[in-house]
C-alpha cells in the first residue's frame, strides 16, 4: 500500500458504548480500512470462564461463551456499511469460543443476505485436551514477574497450588493468525485471548507483508504494537481518563457526550499518526497520547509481547495538526521463548454490602458501624463454631478512604459505608449479609443510616486471577477461514539466550542539581505533570509525564521510588520500582502487591488502581525553582 493504513478502535472492554462503532463507520466511511475492538479484560475472562464452569457443572454443554453483544449491539447495525465500504473487522469477541462466535456471525450474514468471509483464530485455551485442569498438566510453567523478564518469581502474583483446580488458563497469542486469515480473504476475524495489540498488528503485518528477514522488521512490529496499545482502550487516547479532564469535557462538538474514538494512520516506515473523526468531542494531543502510552505497562524497555519485545523509552510525540499526533521512535527486538497466560482459580467466597450514612460526623459513624458489624458477626461465628473471616475490609467512601493517612481532615456529611469480606463458606457470608441489612434502619447503631438501594448482598465465588508463563513450544495457535480447514500458525524465531533481560542502554535525563543560590518552592505534582494508572493482576503502574521538559529533572529529583513507596504504603504491600522514558520526559512506577489481590478477588473499592495516579499527583510535593513555577496552577 502507498497510503497509510487507517485503523479505528471502538471498544476498550465488554461494556463500552456500542455507539462508538457506528460513529467510526458513519464518519469515516470508505476511508476506514479496519475497525477493531477489544472486549477481553482479565476480569472479563474470569467472569465468562466461571459462568461456563457453572453451566458445565449443571450438565449443560451448550451455551454462549463468546461476546454476544458484538453481534446484537454492533455487527448487525454496521454490516451493510462495512460490506459497502470494504472496512474489515478484527476483534477478540470470540472470548472462550471463537469458533461458535464465527458460526453465529455467519448465520447473521446469511440472514441479512450479505456475503463476507469470516475467520476464527484459536489455540489460546491451553487447558483443552488436558486430563487434569491443574498446573500439574504442564511440564514447564513459571510465575510472571512484573519487574524482571528473567527472574520469574520476583514479586510475582500468587499462583494456585499444583493440584488446585483451575477455572481457565488462556495464553496471550500473537498476530500471525490474524494476518494469515486476512491473507486468505477474511473480512471479519474473531479471536479468543490474543495480546490486545495483535488486533492492530495482524492487519498491518498483512497489509505491508512484513517478514522476519526484512530490515527493521522488529522495529516495524514494535511500532505497530505501540499503535495497538495507544488505541486499544478506545477514547483513553482522545481525552478519556485524562488528567486535564476539563479540556475533554468542555471540548467542541459535545465534549464527553460525543467523544471521538481513536484512529491510527500507519505508514509503511513504521511511523503513525493518532487522530479521531472530525466534529467529535475530546482531543488528541501529545499529552493524551503520552498518558495512554504509559497506561498499564511495566518496564518500558521490555514490553514483552508474543511477536516482539517493544522498547518505548525513546518514543517521541509531535503535534502535527489539530487532533493529530505523530508517534516515532519505537524499537523492537526478537521476542522471548515465553507466552504470558491469564489464569483463574477459585478461593472461597466473598461478599460486599453498602449502607449510606449522613449527617454530623458521618465518616466517624461509618467507621464505627463497620467495625461493630464485623465484631458482632465474629462473635456469632465463635458461638456457632464457624471459622473466622479469611479477611474483611471497611471503607467509608466519600471520606477520602483511598488516601488513607493522607485524607483531608475536612468533615464529610455524606458517606457510603462499604463492607466486604472473604470466607470459605457462603452460608457464613449470608449471616454477615443479614447483619448488614439489619443495620440499614439504624435501630441499634448510629443515626442517619439508610440502605443503598441494592438490597441484601449475596455471596459470590472468589475468583483469583494469576499471570504465568508457558513455553511457546507448548502452545499451538491456529485459524480457520469460511468453510476451510483449520490451519496451524508456526511461531517465528525467539531468543533463547536470556539476553533480552539486559536491554540496550539509552541516555537518561540527569536529575536536577541544586546549589545554595537556587530558591526552591514546593508545589503539588499535578501542577508539573500528567499521570495515569492501571492494573496488571495485583500490580499497579503509575505513569508520570512532565508538562514541560524543564520540569522533568526536578520531578526526577523529588519523585523517587522511596517517595512513592512512603506515600502509598497504606495501599502498596510490595515493592516500588521506577523506570524512565526519556523520549516522553516521563517515568513509570510499578507497585507490586498493591490491589488487594487484583481485580477479581480484591475487597478494596479500587481493585484496578485507576485512582492511584490521582492520589500521587494530588498528594506528593515536588521542589522546583521559584522561577519555573507555572503561573496557571492545576485546579485541585
């Protein structure tokens, strides 16, 4: 191709607005080459897997183990347009059953009398054909370390015991199955658990005919992977989840109410522009794109993917037009011999309930009531010979509970009391639920209590997510197009040397040196930087980007790993590691054991770390020369 390949993304997770797909298709028409959608968060896979497990235990073989909303809410509305325009669709809506999803799409096409080829990419479910759905079925399986590519046990999340039943285990497979399906004429490709960026890399690999023996092959794959990473979360790169939120909320053409979804225009040389449809809300700036680049990453030098190791440290951004950002500088290396996998197991039961407490000393009343409920139930357990809670948590939401010891002392007169618990017995948790509801009338506790309107909470299985590594040689990806036969996809070469654990050294920006003549003042980090945080299992990352290159040396001087660890110690029970991205004047902090076990099993309200960047930005002071202090302070 001579013109850039244009790819738009309409979904960041199962539950994103289906209107986004219609926006991209209607606004862009035949100018949109590909429409992609990511439905599968770690949490999503766990929920679908648990639902499948319950159904099978009830003796029901047939069920829907893909994302039906993709067909009912999106595809049936856009099929005539994408057929007319030639826009191809690539999505992981196949979830746990891509073949069934493919068959359902083919039935829909037949009903609508539209002739398009559909493909499915499979092979991610590594429990298929295993005699035992436990870790014992695998000769080689390792924990996944969030801070080391070679020392796999370092700060790794909890793994199930070798003989403990697993609900699901899916490998993050790569892009080559998608590319092969497109090469055989597929117009719609559905996958299971592929790495998120593969939805973009696959089309680009096909369009440009990239082969491993070509010069700069791994740099091209790395850049394509970065493009996928930038748009995979929908409008996160166009002003959603953005530090300077008013710029998006109050932007022309409707702001938040009409957010534009992202498009990448990818050139043959590996450079790409991030943009959005004209006359839509939101904005695309170097700041919105930089925030998304740092979202949910670990070591930026070693972003480990099935097809490449992406090095983001020298990525550069340029504003080349209104709502147009040029991305350059991604570097790639031969991938590792390992595939990251996403697993789920069950560990007991959990329950969460809420009460609303208003009036004078609302936060103090909420804490007292929550503590009393747990003591009361513990006494009941003791009298009945029931084991104690595995763990429990009391959070007075609205009283800055997320800030812990750094909470603002100003009184709040309206609190949502959230109480959550983990126990091995659902019957024991039902007793806890009854006591929560007994307090909603305030008959025996503090004044100003009412129910939250959600009724009596019910125990649910406590699903635990765990990441791990399997050898690529143990995982066989495959694809099928139309009524053709299933084709296996061979892996490209990988690096067996472990040399990837020592990335190339790149020049770093020195920390500021301050002499006695320099007058320093303190200001909140948010005045000097943007930030974004996200989750990887029980790990949270906090990305920080300097608003001005002149600020970075001073941010680096004040915002050390120790400073972040000290401020976040009420939430982070593991280590804090700082990584640098000098090309973006940015740094990334990786906080292990910081989410109460991770998104599926955590008892805390922010189980995915989405607020962590805001806590750091608004809580930590940075020392900076008085003459550099920005005149326009962020509105805290």
